[in-house]
């Protein structure tokens, strides 16, 4: 059986479903394919930061994109909550990256100076340990200082994803697409349950994107990077703002994380990482020594070679796109608005030429 749509999106993670929401708003007939299954993919396993500080060193386009998304987040949240009843629980609380030694503080100072020189560190300030303890009494004596950015915040990533899935549920087709075939009128998508026709196709399949895109001349040379995260039982509220590796959720649980490990496609967890994450969190917030950890998991980031998003259109098959990034929570609001608008009006490459795949040509996989 063969069915048709204006635009097929492959992958209903945070990236694909945000794009589907925006494209539907344009009146396009969207088919959003997802393989489903128990795949513990990035959208189900992330830390939930909506994070500006530190983004965009040597890449002002990324700093601008991130800041634009943060500006759009309140309206994005309101739209999702109203349409679906799932509140993404976004709070622009401010965000803090903590230094626990003179060395870490010196590195933060240098990084901030570089960002300032590139005008990419707006609203970020360096604070010493005493100023931070005055702001957050739960911080311990080992905190040397940190960088605080008023634009940073956090959201409930699972609620955000659930809201996006609910908002786009009429477009979702559960199917594993194993091949995209170019045709005279567009593309035929092949799955085990049938074939689907679409005028245009957006590949947003996370780490599976390269395999689907390569025959269409789309390759982002993506690689997995594992992050492990811990979560505690509910605790009395002590932290409203988001810290880079510790945050308290609206339910009161505390998330600690997250590692950056190059271990291929292994999503497992290790006691060593758990010990290191707890030790560091306790040095920041000593009372966490009494917290009970209730869960640990690992998930795979979707990393491009230079760490920047990829917004690519195929040169050989112009109706085919590949969209991916490693900050899918932060960028969800701009994906559902500006990036979807650019795809709908065929301006993706003109709008962000720096983020096309040509910059990645020759990159190692
Ligand atoms: C540990 C960790 C912490 C993170 N922390 C943050 C954070 O604090 N803030 C932030 O902004 N970002 C964070 N991220 C990144 C964020 O989670 C990702 O950028 C985002 O989830 C990527 O979403 P995606 O839709 O591209 O990919 P995925 O979530 O991997 O979704 C891809 C989807 O495509 C589907 N799919 C794959 N192949 C096919 C196929 N052939 N046919 C049909 N469907 C297919 C899969 O089933 C899946 O549903 C973190 C990631 C990790 C791993």
C-alpha cells in the first residue's frame, strides 16, 4: 500500500516532532514516521537544560540561534501546554556553571573572556564563591566560583517530548523507514509495513540519520557520545536555578550528571561514573551526601564533528533535508518556529549557510 504527504519527517524525537509541529502550522500535510521500540534515545534520556552560556565559541551563528530559541521558549511552552495539557515546565531560572578549584575557575574566566570578545557571552557574569553562597545557601565551602547566565533555564524533557508527540499525534505513523528512494515527484519511503510517497523528506532520525541520508547525498558524520545521569528521591526544595551538572526538578528530585564518554553505541551505566558524579555533586551541595539515588541511566548524544547543529539540504536531491543537533531541548522552540518556517518556504540553506553539511565534508565519521 502506498500513502502520500507533502512532507515526510523521519524520527519523532525532540527534533523531528518540533519540526512537525511547525510545519503543520504552515498547513503542510505532514507524515511523521517513528520506529518506536524501547530504544533509549537522546530525547528520552537527557538532562533538560535550556542552556545559553558557553554556546557558540567561534560560531556566533550558534550563539544567536540558541538565544533566539530561549526567547521563543515561553510562547512555545504556552502553546504546548494549552494544546496538549502537558506542561513542559520550563523555567528561565538562570543557570550556573560551578568551579570547584582555582584551575576550573581560571578556565571559566578565560572562556568567558573569549566569548565576550566574540559578543557571545551576553548576560553571563563571573561570580566568586561567597557571592554564590549568598545567592544559594545550600552551596558548600569548596565552591570557588562560577559563571552565572540569567538567560539559562531548564525544562522537563520528558513532558516536553510528550507534549510534542501529543501535539503531532495525528501525523505520527509507526514505521521503521529503511530506505528513501528518489522518484520523479519526490521520494518513496520504504518500510516493513508498506511504502509512502512524499514531495519532500526531512531526516531527523538522530544517530540513524547518516545511514538514511547518505544515498541522497546527505551525511553529517554523526557520532554517539554517551552521557550518564543519576536521579535522587524527592528532596526538600533547595535549588531553583539550573546548575550545569545538578538540577532539582519541579517534582523535587535531583538530577546529577552528565558524563561525556566515547564508548560507541554502548548505552550502559558504570559504578565508576556514578561515584564520580555523586562526589562532585556533594562537593557542590554537601547535603546531597544523604540523598538516595533511585535511578541511573545512559543515553547517547547525537554529535556532529564540530558540535554545531546540522541544517542541511541535499545538493543532488534538493527536496531532501537532514536536521540534527546535540541540544534538542534548548533548540526545540526555534525548531518549531524558525527552522520549520525555513523548510516550509525552502530557505533553510539561505538562512543558515554556516550550518549546511558542506562544512563537514571530509570530516571523520
Ligand atoms: C545524556 C544526555 C544529556 C543531554 N542533555 C541535554 C540538555 O540538558 N539540554 C539539551 O538541550 N539537550 C540535551 N541533550 C541532547 C538532546 O537530548 C538531543 O539533542 C535530542 O534529544 C536529539 O533528538 P533527536 O530527535 O535528534 O534524536 P533522538 O532522540 O535519537 O530521536 C530520533 C528518533 O528517530 C527514530 N528513528 C531512528 N531511525 C529511524 C528510522 N529508520 N525510521 C523511523 N524512525 C527512526 C527513533 O526511534 C527516535 O525516536 C542531551 C542528550 C543526552 C544523551
